[in-house]
């Protein structure tokens, strides 16, 4: 999706419509600000949290966890893919395990994760790794299977080693699958992270954006709560549209590999 | 024509979104308008939220014995188990709850933000304790910034008690705020006892007993020491405006009497009641007896410590509304008689 | 005409898929600078033979020799071009595709050679274009350029122009003949099209649908060729007759 002036205008109009409906609804039905705070007080809360650096600080922490989780998860998925490529039995076993674990929400693992990994940063990273690993592995495997037989013949004709083939041909040929997997991985890990931070709290000074939401909730700062939700939405869609948009434009769109 | 469909989808999306918002608004309006609750909930239903823990035992007895239903013929009593005070608060704001039980500080935070809810009874005093598995930690002073302290959530009674102790000992109520870990009691106990990174846990019964019974644990701070006296652990709170009319008053009176009956049954160690509670908390009857025999676990409708909590939480900056007056926070005795 | 030294020869190749005997013991050879077309109906085993000749498939019996030396492993000196247009990589530009084998091989002037070869196939203007921006015919030109840039001594081509529009096919055929004349490769060209074989080949080897070689024809027509010339027509007719026979039935 490209960010054109038109799509920007549309986005602004949608925002405006939401604001009008929100404020209009508040006025017409005389809604308590504890339930629906005014747009201005939400924005001023957001401004305060931005100015104090708190939101950025918590976001940075959240992103460091996601980065670590996606890094480890991706590394493990590649490793599992390589192992699966060596042995059919291993690939089948992994397929079965993946079908069992893939649908399991990371947050459901929290009690076990606490038992095994304690309650530090590690626990949240483990939950993110879980959210990232299975969709990525599933997509990598599908991508690997989809590599054209012709490429294999070309690779052998050019006397390429398995490693060279994997890096120079199989990897770029799989980019659409890798990106699709990363998109799912990002969406799942962003959700898992925020749930984990909200339940878990991590450590107050470094609680991430989920902790930010949680503290607004327990201290009943509804405007702050909505400000936090706004940030979660904006960051989510920013990564989705800007980061993934950029990567896709410079790879699969450019290569005509986007289906 | 790859652009056509997204366009249409987005237009549809705006429409659906507007619809959702509109519906949400109408729903909220019903919840919020002051005279609405009686219209919203049929007269025959009262919705009560409790939490899990030994301190809620009289409620459990009222529920399982049908004591309240017996006193309110024609009224359906809906019992709801919620995980924390925030959930109770939100359910009340949404107009989905009439009565909830919680610690005093979360109640005060709501009142501070303008919720016109009121305490109508005390439920229990209970032994709370900050328990550690680290033999090197013998007192609060031994806790270094690397140590992690688990408690239910910021703004909980455990958090405020810790702040009070820390204010008294170190002149800084926020000294431990950057090493708090928000965990539900069962998770916190697991983490503490399995050595999973929790140095200390501010526990309530039954977890406080279970943790102290485990090897190598010790209490470094009791709730009573922290507070500097006796205080009510759990209070009953009526949702805003509930109790202003005769129907609400009748419900609260009936609940008060039912609770008194339940407390008496527990006090007498009624064998059926004890067996029921043992089943509820998943411990042998003998163990439950020992829990109940703890002299600090007292079921009483008296409300103690509300004023002191109001004072210190204002001092610590958790409450900012200067207009909070004790008499506005409690439903007066006459109302309930 | 055929060189006396045989650049590529396959001897008594036998290949089975399960119980199905695909190649019953096939022999043929290609001399240096010679284009040999292997002509046969679809599914007769000619593609299998091409892959075996490139050592991309192992025969059950028989040997493959390059310049008289037996070979069993594939190498870039016997460069294979496929029918599939995805044989060039969508994530590389035309130039990137052409230089890919050169860089793997460590050819120092890979860039210059890549551009030079693209010019030879008439695609220098499209050097920085990605395959999805090219027509099917242009893509097969890139595949040709990628092969010729490596200067292999043998080219094995498996119906490389079958997926291209008929109007473009003539151009590609002429291009191939010109490139072979300039670079003197031995070419084994698999096709099921009689006209194509007549336009291209010095020699046509006919394979019947049971995988056996049933005939061999030299093509006595001067280049540039016209398959519709009297000689060409007669040859075409003979080839048609031969392909229509079903010796196995």
C-alpha cells in the first residue's frame, strides 16, 4: 500500500469522523469522562507522556524485547528449517509439533514460562519467541517447498554448494514467504508483548507500553489509558504500513514477486 | 483494478466503525445516566463481585448457603468472580455490577477520580506479610535495587502498605517502586518458591500461610507493622447511587445480616461450613482450621483504617482530590439499619 | 558440418522410472560447433536424456562423455537452458542474472562481460530491468545471455523457446545460430517442432515415443535457412512421417 496524498486525506477524514462521533456522542449522551474521556484530555495526556519521555522510554523497552524475540525466533526458525531439510522424519515431527503449538497463544504459556524462566525480561522474550517461531517456521517451510525445481537444477548446473544455493537462490526466492511470516510474527509478538506486559508488569521502570497501560488502568487515569491505546494502535499500524511497506516496496514489489 | 476493492473496503470500514461507536455510545449512556440503573437491571437482580482469597470466606458462605437469596425472596443474586479491584471498578462504571469487595486503596483511587461509590461494610482483617526466600534479606533495609518485589498491582493495598513502611523507615514512599513486579498471588507464590526471580512477595491468606510454611521463607514485614495498627483488609463497596433508594438499601441491609450470619458460622467452626470452605480453597479441613485459628484473621463488619489510608495516599500523591471526606465515602449506619 | 572431435556424447543411456523404461539404451553425439536437435513427440524421454547429458539426472546405465572424458557430476561447462521462464531470477536485474554465474566463478571482468553479452542478445538497454518488466522472449534472451557469458563448451537446451510467441521464436532461433557461430559451442537442442529443428540443426536425431532413436538426418540447407524451401519441405515431410510411425505398437 502506498502512502499517496489521497490515502493520507482519507486517513485524516476517518480520524476526523471518529473524533466528531466520539465528542458528539459524549455531549449528546452526557457520558462520564471516567468511561469516555474527551479527545482533548486524551491528547493532553498523550502530550504529557510524550514530553516526559515516558512513552518513548517504555516503547523503546518494548521494542528492544520484540527485537530480541524476533531475532532469536528467526534464528531458531532458520535452524529448524535446516534441520528439517536434512531429514524427512525431523521435518514431519516438526510439522506436527508446529500444528500443536502454532495456535497456542503465547500468553497461555505464562505460568509455565514463569516456572522455567523466572519473571525477568527473559520470560517476556520467551513468550515473544514462541509467538514468532511457529508462524515463521511454517512460512519458511512453505517457502522452501515452493522454491522452483528449475532453481535447484540451475544451482546444481552452476556447481553451487548447498550453503551457496541457500544464501544466493533459496533465500531470495523465499522472500515473499519470509515477509509474510514476519508480518504474522510481528502482529502476534506485538499483541503477546502487550498482553504479557499488562499481566506481568515486568519491572516498573522498564515495563514497556503494556505496563504503561496497566498503571493508567489501576490508577484509573482513563485519559492516559486512551492515550496509551492510541500509541499502541499508531505504532502497530506504523510498523505495518511504513516498515513492512518499505521493505516490500524495495523487494517483492520491485521484483514482481508479490503474487 | 487493484485499488478499487481497498477503497470500497475502507468506505465500508468507516461505516462499520461509525456504527460500532454509535452503538457503544448508546450503551454507555445507559450505564452512566444516574437514574438508569434501576431501569437497566431488573429489580429482581443484584450483581455482586468477589475476589479469590481466604479474606472473602464469609462471602463464599453467603453464596454457597444461599443466605442472601433467603432474605431477598424474588431477587436473583448473581455472583461474579473478578481478578482484581480494577476489573470491579470498570464493571461498576459500565453499570454491570451493584456491589464489589476489595481493598481500601483501590476504592479510594476510584473515589478520588470522581466515582461516587461508597463503602457499606467491612469484611475482614487479615495477616499480610512481605515474605522472602533470601536468607540474606532480614529486613526492608536489606532489599537492594536488584531485588524484585511481587505484589498484585500498583495502587493495591500491598503497594500502599509497602510505601508506608518505606516512608517510615527511609523517608521515601517510592523507594521500591522501580522494583515492583505485578503478579497475581498464585503466580507470585510460584515464582517466589521456585526461585524464579522474585525476592519477596507481599502475600495475603491463604498464600501467606502456604509461603511461610515452605522451607527457608521468612516474613520481613507484616501488614500491621507497615500500617502501624489494625486496618480492614477487605471492604464491601456499593456502586455509585446504589443504596440511595429503598430497594438498594434493602439489598445492602440483607447482605449485611447475611454476612453477619456467615461470620458467626465461621466463628463457631460449623463443621459443614468449614468442610465447604476447605473444598473451596483446596486444602484439607485440618489445614483450614489452622488458617482460621490465626488470631490476625478476623471477620468483622467494622471498618478500620479508612481515614489513615486516605491521609497517607493523599500525602504520597496517589490521591489528589482535596474534596474527599470520610463521611462521603461510607454509607452511614442509619442508612443500613 | 560436424566436427570430427565429439564435444558431447552419450552412450547406451538406460533410464527407468519404476517399471517404466524411459530410455532403452540411447546413444548420440554432438561435435564442437555443431547444433544437434533431438526431435521427438512430447513425453518421449528427450527431456530426460537432456538432463542426463547435463548430469542433472543419473542414468541407470550408460555413460556421458565430454571431449572424450566420462563425466558424472554437473558443471557449468555444460550449461543447460530450460523451457521455464523462471530459470532467470526475478530478484535480479537482467544484468544481475547474466553476471550471476560469472561472479560465482570469480570471473574478474564479470561486469564488462555481462554487458557485452547482453549487447549480443540485443538487451543492453534492458540491463537494469527486472524480469517481470521484460517480455517472455526477452527473458529467454537473458537466459541465453547468461549461458553464453559463461563460454561453456556445451549447451544443452530443453525446448527453450516453446513458451515464447511464435513470431518471436524465429528471432530467438536466428540469435542462437548467430551466437553459436561466434562462440563455437556444441549444442544439444531438444524440441518437438519439426520446423524449429530444420531451422537450427546441422543434424536432427529423431526419437520415437518409446525413447528409442529411430533416425538421423543431416540438414543440407545453407544458412540463413528457410524451412519452407523445397529441400526443407521434403525433409519436414520425411521427419513428419517418421514421427508418425509407432514402432512400439
